[in-house]
C-alpha cells in the first residue's frame, strides 16, 4: 500500500454523490470492489473499462482496507 496509489482515489461533491471514485472518472471504488467480489479478474475489468489501469484496481483495494481498519470498542 502506498500513499501515491491512494492519490488515485478522488472525492468530488458533484460526482457520484460524493462517493470515492477512481481518478475523477465516474466509476466508484465500490463499483470496482463489487466487480472483484463477483469474480471478475483484473484483466476482465481492464478490458471492460479501458480507461482504468491495474494500479486503479489496487488503489480501490487499498482504500477498502483502510476504511475497514478501525478500532473496535467493547463495553466493560
């Protein structure tokens, strides 16, 4: 995971409801994750979305990993 890769994730209030997108395109991080979760390979995603790069897919995965890494509070 690199900071440089995460710079591929953009947030724009007027685009995709302000949700995280890839490099300002109208494809959300959640779209990429959904495709991967449905079994699409990197090659299939890149073929279907020729403006994407492999680093974009990896950036989406990095972003998801960061978003799910939060402290868990347990009441005593």
